[in-house]
């Protein structure tokens, strides 16, 4: 009984010791740069506009995309106009 219990405890410890991955998308910036390379691809969200991202992506195998987790901060949603 001791051996299986020790094995379960050891396996549980090893699984828990695996390093956690960082969050890919930074909610503080609306635009992300996805870069492709031989050793893998990564996403960097540190751009405030598509033009700024495009300048950084120029000449590289990369593309700009909108950050799906962008927190709009203190901006209020646009007021709805139309027939009431």
C-alpha cells in the first residue's frame, strides 16, 4: 500500500512542478503582433495602433491582429443614436 501511495504523491508533485505559461495577450493594448519563426511563433501585445504594429512587422514574417482581450479601460461605450 505504501508504494502506490508514494508513487501517486511523487507523480502529483512532478505534475504540479511544471512551470506555468504566461498570459499571451496583454489586456492593456488593443493591437498584437504575431511573429512566425523556425523556433516557433509568439504573440506580443504592446501596440496602441495598427500602424505602429505594421511598422514593427515590416520585413518580418509577422502579422498584426486585434487583441481579443483588450480592456477598454475608462472609455465609455458610444452612445446609441437612432429612433427611440
